[in-house]
């Protein structure tokens, strides 16, 4: 049964949401590529980069899971 309180998404809002999703997917691909190129860190800087990329990848992944059609 449809929710009577649900708002209808406009085409502009839908396009904006789809663009945000595509940008987030591109960000995730970038961070995954950086992590794979980094390999096993040999310096403290590389360890910091690895930690940062993993945190960013997790944060973007969580945002992707929480994306709702109406948001």
C-alpha cells in the first residue's frame, strides 16, 4: 500500500540524486584504486594514506547504503 504521506520526487530531484550516487560511486572507485596501488605500506605516510582511504571508503559506502529514493 502506498504511503499517503510520501512526497512525489520531481524529475530534477531524481536527476540530482542520481548524480550524487554516481559521484559517490566514482569516489569509491578512486579510493579502492588508491588502496590497491598502495599495496603494503612501507612508510608512516603510506600507513596514514591507507588509513585515510579506508575511512573515506567506509564513509562513502555508508552514505550509499543510506540513500533513499526520496532523499
